[in-house]
C-alpha cells in the first residue's frame, strides 16, 4: 500500500513538473485574432489615435506549446488583402518578424513601384490553458517610392476570435 501511495505521489509530482516545464516556453500563439491597429505616428497626415481593423491569423507548426516560429497571415489594409510573414520567438510570449516588401498603391504622380515593409512585435498579454487569448504589440511600416508618405506606426491590440 505504501509503495502504491509513493508511486501515486511520484506520478503527480512528475506531471506537475512536466506542466511547469512545458509552460515555461510561453503560451501557444495560434488562431484568428481581431485586431485594433491604432496609429501612433505617421507622415500621411492621418490623426494620431485613428483605429483601423485587421485580422491576424497565426499558424503554429509545432504540435503543442510555444513554437520557435509562427506564420502570420494578416488580412487588412484599405483593400482587405492578405499579407504573409513569419514571426520568430524572441522570448517567452514575444514574437518578431518582417512583412514584405509588398506593393503599395501610392496613387500620385511619381509613385510608381512603391512598396511597404512592416516590422511586427507581438507580445502575448493573456493566455488560458497554455493558449494565447490576447496580445499587444506594434507594427512599424516603412514605405519606399511614394513621394508623399514614408512611414506609419501602429500600436496593436488583438483578441482571439473564438
């Protein structure tokens, strides 16, 4: 009986340690998130604090827990296009990556072949059962080849869309 109790305690302890070790890598960033992207600075003439809506869909290639990298498919912009990139884990719950360059429609003379590049930093701010539920972060966008605009920087707030 005593051996059985010891075995039960050892098994429970092993399970608890395994859960803590697996959680140490951070929450899993996967799924579809509704995102408010708030302009914090730009040279477009758009008011600071203006909010745009995006959808971020993260795909994690590993089976469970936090992955070293995640794929991001961002649906946004004025024409609702899909922009794809890969984010790399920097630390527990923090991912960074670069999107683009992608074509940018400048719509002014001298703005042919314009492109944009976005640098994303995503930080999981709320998780449940090892899965990210909310994130914060920023996207800093650089525009090349457009005479009237060269950058726009956003603060991001994302919520898992169950």
